[in-house]
C-alpha cells in the first residue's frame, strides 16, 4: 500500500506524475489555500505533506499529524514551518533551492528597471489616454528616471539569488557591494563584488535589493532608521519576504521622499491590499511572482517529487532542511 500525500495546491503536472508512482495523492484543487480547519483535518490521515509558503505548519498542526513523516515545501524559504517542532518529532522537511534562482533574480532586476525608468507609470499614462490629451508628443523632461551604469547596487544577502542579481547588474556596468551574514570571498572575486557592513551599504547604494530569508534577525530589517540612512534617490527592491521590510515605515519614506522608490514582489500579508501604498506612483508592485516562469515552477515540482521519492525509498532527500532529523529517525515509511 502506497503512503498517502496531501498536496495543498495544484503544482505542475510533471511533479504529480513522478509522485503518483510512489504515493497515493490527494490534491487540493482550489486556487485558494485550504482553510485551517481543512488542513488540520487532512494531516491526521497522511504520511507526507506538500506545502506552500502560505501554509502554516506550526505546533498545533504537527500535534494533529500522527502519521506525518515528511513535509516537502514547494519553495526555497520555509519560515512558515516550525522546523524545530518537526525535527523533534522525526519529521523530515525539504525545500526547492536552485531551480528558481534565475527566475527570481530576473524579476528582481525587472522591478529595479521598472522603478528606475518609471515604466509602469509611463504605461498607465499611455493607456489612460493622458498622453494623447496632453498633446505633448515628446518632451525633454517627460518621465525622467535614473540610469544604471556606474551606479552602486547594494545586495543584502549574497546566496544563490543575491549572486545571480549581482551578475545581472554587472552586465549593466554597476558597482556591486554586498552585506551578508558570512563573507563569500570566491563570489567576490568572480563577480567583482565588495563586502561592506550593513550601514555602509545603506548609505552608499543607489539601489538596494533584498535576498535574505525571514528569521527573527531579519524581521523588519529595513525600518525607519535604515530608510533614513539611504540616499534620497535610492530605490529599494524586495523579492525575499515581505516582513523583512516594515511596510508602514516604507510608505512614510516613499511619501516623504526619504527614498525615490521601491519595487515589491512580497508583502507582510499575502494576498495584500493597502490603499495608501497602492496610491503611490513611485512603487511597482507584483503578487509574489518571483519564481513564476514555466521553467522554474516545473523545476520546483520536480524537486518536490525527487525529495518525496528519495524518502519513500529510504534515502535522505537531496534537499533536506533539518539535517539533524536523520539522528532521530531514518528516512522512509518502514
């Protein structure tokens, strides 16, 4: 009899086909996340769980999952999962690193360009008919933005995605500085990036791009103090986690001109609505689509499947997050 897995949302078919060879699948087909009470009910009967960042896997859920042996997260980040609670129960937790690196870096750079060159604002100007009404075909001062060549990009978090972002910026002739919990000497040489302390990065950067996981240390990493240290012509890009930035402080900064603009793909709550923020013209917003390419999402589905299949075979999954769990329980359902 196959172990049972509950998948909390539709994922690309390539992953489903791989998983169904080893598991009995129950798939939540509604685009919305399963309600809390449904998730609590489902985990009582399953051996494995495929989760998204919007699925809260906390102490209560783990207590309601007596058969659960593996949680395969369909994401790189896993701040929605109580890792310590899972580990002490011998539950393996996996994620999907690597395959969405380029997609997320592409989106981060697209946001940077969109804000710097006021592309969304200009698009609305044309579509609304305001351009035609203005009777100004071209003007030297129309929609002035900021160029990239020779400017300084500060990257906070220099892992896979941060480094990929740096490589894209290098192609635009930008100076790269970074701050990270640990220095990356080899990456510095390869990309020609300079390690600086956090305060220096805030003060010297023309553009700042965030690429850190959400932890106790990074919660509201960018707040009023940090925003006031930034240049008045600086632009902030966040494709990491929404709570890394204090939204209220950012709104104040954008309204009062502490910084020039922002590009956000992530928010403190998702889905998100904030009329005060959304009215601002110097911010470009996206609904958490950093990894939304066919290639990346299919790659993520394949990694989820590979993690589940390895575990079912009694092997340590290739993308195991809580490595200490191996000491508590061997992989597999035996």
